[in-house]
C-alpha cells in the first residue's frame, strides 16, 4: 500500500487531561495526513476489535471515553453482536465490519488496536499507520520481530507514535521504585529473578502472555539484555522443534511446559525467568525480586504492582526472621481497591502516548521497548530449542519456532 504524505498539525490545544497522581498535562500537537484538518475542538479516534478472536483486551475499547476533545467516530468488529456491544461501550458514532473500510472512510487521527490475540496485530496496526494514525496496541506487540520491525519503520518514517499496553511500567509504585534504585536504595543492582503465574499455561504460553510484562520491567531496571541461555522441558524431557504448539489463544507458537531462562545485562547484572507448574505454590504471586548490594525488593505483579522491601532478621541476637514490608514512600499505599483498576492504568498509558505525540518523543510504553521485550521471549525460545547461547539483538527476526 502506498504511504501518504504528512504535514504537521497547526499548533492548537489538542487535549487537556490530568495524569493520575501527577497533576495536569496538556497535549497540543501531532501530525495529520496532508490536506486534512480536524473539526474545531475535535480529534477523531477509532477502535479495532474482533469479538471471539481476541476481543478488546483489558478495557482498551474505552481508552478514549471521557476525553472531550477526542471523538470516537467508529468501531470495527466483524462480529455483529460484539460490534454492537463495543459500539455502546466506547460510544462510537458509527460501526463497521471491516476495519480497513473504517480507516479509509473515517481517517482517524488515533487508533486503538485492542485484540488480545496477536495474529492480526501487524495487519491492523499497519493499516492504521498507513492511514496516518497514531496507534495504541494491546500486548504482546506482534507475533514476530520482523512484524515489529516493519511497524516501527513505518511509524518512524511517518513521524507517528506507537504505544503498547505495558501498563505496569508507568505504575506509580514502579516509577517510585525506579527512582529509589537510581538514588542508591539497593546499592549496586546485582540480579533480577522473575517468574510467571505458572498456572495451566506454565511454560511457553505463560512466558509469552505475562513474561512480556516482566521482561519489560527487567529492561526498565537493568537496560538491554546482552545474551540468553535457556532450558525448556516438555513432560520432563528436553524439547525439540517438533514440540512447538498453538496455545489457547492465537498469539503465535509456544513450546514447553517448564522454562528456566537466564539473561546477562550490562554492568554485571544477571537475570532469570522461571515458569514451571510445580513451582507455583512455592513461588507465590507472579512477579520478580531485585537483589542489590544493599537490599532486596519484591514486586508482586498486577495492574497496580505491590512492592515490598526485605528487612533481614537478626538471628545472632534476637532470633528474628526475615520480614517483607511494603516499600516506604510508595505513593499507591493509600489507594482504595476501586482505584486499583485498569481504568486508571490505561489512563496513564494514554496520557503518556498523547503527550509523546505533542512533544515529538517516544512514549514510555513505546513499540520499540515492546519489541525488545518480545525479543527476550524469542531469544528464550531459540536458546531452548538450539541449546545454545543467543546474542541480543537477535539476527533471527522470524519466529524461531515452526509456525
């Protein structure tokens, strides 16, 4: 498909919104297809979903609700019943069975690609980008690194911004922990140990669905991974490529029901990821530990992650055991249960995405950092199948497992 030319929006007030727990932010400019101007005070948004095949992710169909300068002009979904419900939820003006037809007719400035399944992510996002829209996607970003590379290249060439729903990266507790670590709270960071939910999806599916969040956080704290090794088992034996399978959702092939992966980061930081069903009861809630020369913290992963610091016991004098305590100063400690909701997590994601458009910068949860999280997953698959160390960035950009 031929790419359209682009020109800057005239400088105007785009969106005024408050960032949860951080005050107000104004979003003013971005880019539009050449020759087109938004109606006064209105900016067009559209939502793409597919009921029965990925649906609409974690409330991503309603990310534009309540933002008065933004008008949801349409929703696309090939399932008529699902489309009607989605149209009501996101208050869209019109509905389409075909997202390509919707993009062609409506020419939105902002598009949400909402399905949890990733089999259509590349096609949907590419169509939106080629139509001149900034894009927000559900995670995982794409099914292959080649697909991710393609979307990033198109977005970079057109000056468009891609955000991916790694909401935990922007959680106030995680941002506070990041600042605390930068200020020396853990001393020198030595190691990060992560583990998945390890439920019925234990192994490759757990890593692809939830590991994408964990690897994103590992990179937030330790930077880019340099290489990966992995041991992947299926029913107690080493896997071969023939063990690749389709998971319960169409997110690409996975392999193994037990994974032990190891990563090397710069500055001597080591990382690991575990997903083994037999480890579930011992490991507890999915998340990670960060171990430094001066302390250890544990993150219980969730839409609002809970962070705990380890207070070592004094066995020599009082016989006291180690104790995990909530991280002092965590800004989320006073939040009620109703405030710990995807509504607020998605609001931070979208606030930052819109601000990145205004400021001509990368979103915090950008497509590029999402690609690097996906790359760690693909490195585990490749290392597990070949039983060799995999250098990152990977030269293999297609999926390392048979499709």
